[in-house]
């Protein structure tokens, strides 16, 4: 996106490339730590995983809520941006859909690591569910439509319902180490195929 001036004033300045890289590294490290240790994990653990000082984290994310929201949004954006790329680069639309669903499952594992915080009374988290739906349902719809147009899957699959179902399948993995959410999701993908 170009850095242009609008009628209301200048656009926000672009971050330097190194600052963007630092932020990306921090978000990836925080997501990994949240999955393994929860959102209350010490900031020093996130800093160590990212290979930065704690001051760098606080410079980017002054509060824990800021960091949690940024991790969630980063995960949503990565999943949203992957859809069109997979559609262009995969051998078939169904292969793109299956690869995207695999990424979506990875996102859900991270999201469940954030679930307790996201259900808190903190106003910082209020808009995140709508953001999630607004960004990811259209991507899933695009992938489903492409696979249906190619005759690979049934044409009557609703993206939101599919995503809810996958989300519900991923919840079971929290309580049972023998529960294989990925295997359950593979069965769902197999069920999408046109008979």
C-alpha cells in the first residue's frame, strides 16, 4: 500500500524493515509460548524465544493485552493471506483448500492457547471475534467456491459452518492426549468430496 496523504491528513508512517522483522519475530515467539505455557507466561520467556531483550517487547507491546491482540491478529492475517496464495500455487483447488484448512487448524491451536484471555472482560478483546469472521470466512468461501467449480467438492458447503465444525473438532484435543484433531479434520475434508 502506498504511503499517501489523504484529505484528513498524512497516513501513519511505515515501520522500518528491521522494526517489522522484530515485531514478526516477537509475534511468532509469543504465539509459540502462548500455546505451550498460556498467555500468562512470563515476558522473559517470550523475549528468550525471540532472542530479544524484554525492553524490545515492551517497546512494541506496552501491555500484555496489546501483545495478545497482536498475536491473534497476526495469526488471522497469516491464515487469510495464505488462502489466495495456496489457490494459485496448489495442484488443485481441493489441494489448496486442504492445505488452508491445515493452516486454520494450526491457528485454532494457537487461538485455544489464547481462549481464556479472549473471553475475559478486557475491552481490548471485544472486536477480535468479528475480525476473525470478517477476514477468514471470505477466504474459506473463495477456496470452497473454487473447489466446487472444479467439480471436486459438493457445491452446498457453507464456509462459516465448516469453520465452526473444524473449530469444534479442535477443542477436543485440549483434554485428551490421544485425541487427533488433524485426523478428525481429514475425515471432514474427505466428506466434502463430490460423490
